[in-house]
C-alpha cells in the first residue's frame, strides 16, 4: 500500500498545482480583459501569451495527474490484504472525488481551448 499512497500523494500534489495554474490563467485573462489602455498593456506584458503558455502547462499537468490517479487506483485495487480493507475503501473514495474534480477541470480546459480557438 506504500506505493499506492505515494501515487495518491503525487496525484493530490499535481491537482494542487493544476488548480493553482488554472487560477493564474483566470487572473491573467481577467487582467487582460479589464485593461483598456495600450500603456497599461505594455507595462503588464503579454498576458495572453503567458496565459496560453500556462494553459499548455495545465494540459500536461492534467495528463500526469490522471496517470498518477489511475496508477493509484490500480495499486489499491490489487491489494488483497483483508487488514487494509477499510483503508482501501477510504482511498478509493478519495480517488473517486479526485476523478470527479478532474472531470470538472477537463470542462474548464475545454472552455479555455475553445476561447483560444476563436
């Protein structure tokens, strides 16, 4: 179960980085939308390009998070020790919650991709 725990921790840590990256993208896009003068835009730098670069980073984080979560579920499911059944069920419930959160993140990433396709 140690390997499963390590994979679960990695998935949670990547999820934290992923949500932070999405928050930064949101802030950059809001700042860009609220900036009306070219002088202010020049002082801020190219927020759209920065946001686009972070979006690409977020896609990679999402892929790695999903891989870590899938590996954790496999390791947890393969553990047949009856003494760890309660722990296994708790961890699988956490994995379900994380998978639900990833589904929501997939929708956000899809919206961002559509935004940049315009």
